[in-house]
C-alpha cells in the first residue's frame, strides 16, 4: 500500500479552494481512493464556500481563491 499526496479543487460560485489530500493505492480494483477523513474535509470545504464562509474553508486547510473573468466574449 502506498500513499500519494495530491491536490483536489473545490469550486463554488466565484471561489475555488485547493485542498491537499492523500490518494491511497492498494492494488485493489477501486484503487486509488481518498480516505474518509479527506472526503469529509472536501465536503466541509464545499459547504463553507457555499455559505460564503471563507475563513472556515481556510481553517480546514484549504487555499481559497476568488475567480474573476478577465475577457469578454
């Protein structure tokens, strides 16, 4: 079993958060997968972004950014 560090993005509205997670690789057919703790943290970050609570999202270890359109069609 090996663990690989990676980043997942969570986008809600005009905000995006980078969350560091660990992929667990076991050789099973469903591998690699996230731990239950990482999945809960991603869900909590998404919920915080939905509520507009950027401090809560950052407190969960996420790096939060605001997206801004830079070119018009």
